[in-house]
C-alpha cells in the first residue's frame, strides 16, 4: 500500500535515476527508429506524389485517367481489404519477436514461411474475385457518363485488371518481408523500397507519353499503350517485391512459402488476425466507395488520389514510423507485464506522431490551393484539375490528425494481442463515412470531392476518439508522461506558422508567376512553416525536440554493421 510504504533508502534515488535514464534511452531509441522510417518513407511518398502527378500529366483529368488509376489501385485494395495488408502482417511481428529474442532462427523462418504460404493461398482464392467484380464496379461508377464512355471504361478496365492482378501476390510477399525486417527493428529498406516501384511506374508513364503522346481518349486507346501501361506497372511492383524479399534475407530469414496451415503457431497468428481482416475490409470498402463516387467527375479519381497521397504522406512520415517502432517495444513490455512503461511509451509515441501530423494537417488546409498548383502538371494543370485537387486536400486535412491517433492506438492494441477493439472502432468509422458519402450525390462539380474528404475526416476522427479512449481505460494512471501539454504546444505552433506560410507561398507565386512560382513558393512556405513551428517548440522546451535530437544521436552512435544491415 502506498500509505504504509517505508521511507526511501539511499539506494532509491539512484534507482529512480536509472529508471529515468532508461526511459530517456528508450525514447531516443524509438525516436531514432522513427526517424529512420520517416526519412525513407519521405523518399517513398515523395516519389508516390510524383507518380500521381505524372499520371495526371500524361493521362489528364479524363475518364481514361480515372480507369487506369482505379484499376491500378485494385491490387492494393484487394490485399488491404481481404488480407488486411500491413495490419495483417504486423500481427506476425509479436510472434517473431519471441523467437528472435530466444535466438531461434529456425523457428523464425518456419513461422514467417508458413505465414507467407497461407497468405499466397488466400490470394489465389481472392484474385478471381477482383477479375470478376472489378469491371462491375467500373460499370456502376460510370453510370453518370455517356453510354459509349461507360462501355469503353468497362472494357478497358477489364483488360487492365487482368494485367494488374499479379500485383496482389507481390504485395503479399512485401507484407511478410516487411514484418520480418520490422521484428528485427530494421526499418530502412522496408520503408524506402516502395520508391523503386514508384520510379518504375513513372518511367512507364514517361515512355507511354513519348511513344503514344498524351492525348489518348478512352474510346481509342491503342493496344500497345494498354499493354505498356498494364505490364509495365506490374513489373515495377514485382521489382519492389524482389527488393523486400532480399531485405528479409539480409535480416536472417530466407522467405519461402511453407504449408502454414500445418503449423499450430501460424494458425494462432492467423486466427488472431481475423478481426483485422474485417477491419481492413471495411477500410478498403470506404476507399473504394470514395473512388467510385469521385468517378462522377472527369479526372475526379486522379485528383482525389493525389490528395489521398498527401494524406498518406503525412501519416507515413508522422504516424507509421512511430507505430512500427513502438510495436516490438510495446509487445515486449506487455509480455513482461510492465503496464506503467507501456503507458508512458505509448504517450511518448503519440506525442512524436502529433509533433509531425498536427502542423502537417494545418499546412494542408492553409496551403491547399498553392500546393494543388505546385503538383499539377501537363493535362492536369488547368483550372478544373487544380480546383479538384485543392478541394480534396483541404477536406482531408483533419483526417491526418485522426488517423495518427487511430493508427498508433491500433498498433498498441496489437501489441497487447487485442484485435477486437480496433475492429469495433473501424465499424464506427465505416458507418459514419458511408453515411456521409451518400450526401455527395446531392451536390455537383468539385463540391463532390469536398463532401468525400469531409466524410473521411469526420469518420476517422470519430473512430480515433473511440479507440483511444478504450486503450486508455486499460492502462495504469501511475505513469509520468502526459499528452495534453504537448498537444497544446503543437496546436499553438501550427496556428502561428499558418499565416506566414500562406503569405510566403502567395507572394512568391505572384512574383515569379506560373508555373515556377507555385513550386518555389510552396517549398519556401514549407521551410518557413517548419522553422516557425520548431522555434515555438524550442521556446517552450518541448521534450519531443530532445527525443528527436536523442534519436539522431542514437542513429549516429549505432555500429556501422548494424546500420548497413538495416539498409
């Protein structure tokens, strides 16, 4: 009992200092891993933004651009929808951590190979569903278009889907290899390898523009252009998968499919993953619905996907690195029964995530118009294209903050082997999102994309609040870390940076004129905003700055052999 505890002995203070030093070291290590993931994720996501800008430049705000982008998104939607994507593979991490800590490399290979085997078998069953249902979804999405356009979109989409389906199996390999590397706390290659896929797709689009030009209509697509786009994009995904497989091998696991259904441990992981399958299926349903409704506008799918890519960029830089670095640590704390350390580590993780995503969300909202002008090229660089991108981006800005909390809370739940709670919160998100999306049928023009973005923002925020409250109830209140003071500092810093950033982007844009002004202006605005935000946090002595500085020091102090292995 606290009331009857004896007076602290002389050794108590050193013990407290050791615990504080250990917590600081943990924060620095977690921040270092987060910085590694964030740095390589920035590379991947920036090339992803370039890829979508290239799609807009080459295919333009057209129904052909919609068709290519929609069908090329289906393999991702199928993998994330039916096999929960990164959520599914992340559940493999706690199972691998136990064997890695015990030094049992054979067991690590057995579990990872069995998991990959079950994943590929499931995808063999699922792939025909994409081939059959994809054209039907396209037909429904094109109901508002002219009959000739709708028929051409369905026919072109069917051919592209057949060429894109092999990507599903590549993503299955990518997910398993990523889990292997993350369980060894090796994050760089897993986070950076998608850039190879993006650059490959960009090369395919540039080659398409050189050979066939940029004026192709949906009703007269040359067979050669269709083959180049379909097979070339799939080849880029295959190269990405091969690189991730190599990374898993460098991490000590030679990935080869095994009959995981015969392995009791693999079956336990898969059974635990069933709620996450439903969770990811609900998320994929929401994204699919958003894209279907966006297809009401010529180029609406391309514009909304560009905005979604910025949304994913903020999450990938601010939330995902923290969640990935926390998962193995929280899993170990849960296994050890250290609830106080679990809570404090989770609070520090949320603070690190919000340190990035709160100013990013404010920046997206304030700079939506200049940012849309900066990333719109070629056939997308017109009033219609830039307006659609800006409307989508501004409406999605709030979702960045909500998704940060939801993602980190989800991974904290997975560390405790709880997959049911995130599913319940996702059910709430799906109900809110789909209910609000229906109102997009009542509006026209770019307002459709505003409704779609607001629907996702409101839904994600509701789910994040629901899940975070649930996670908090299961944790001890005796920890030393508090989140509210950090949130207040981040909000004030983001508000203070908003005005100068907007003025910078506008002034430089007007001074230099299009198209250079928009791109130079947005880069300068980002620099001004970041400097002001960091200055405010430094003036308040925000601990997150110290954690990040410690993380950089942790990275510099790592042995060269470890750094090379992580790469």
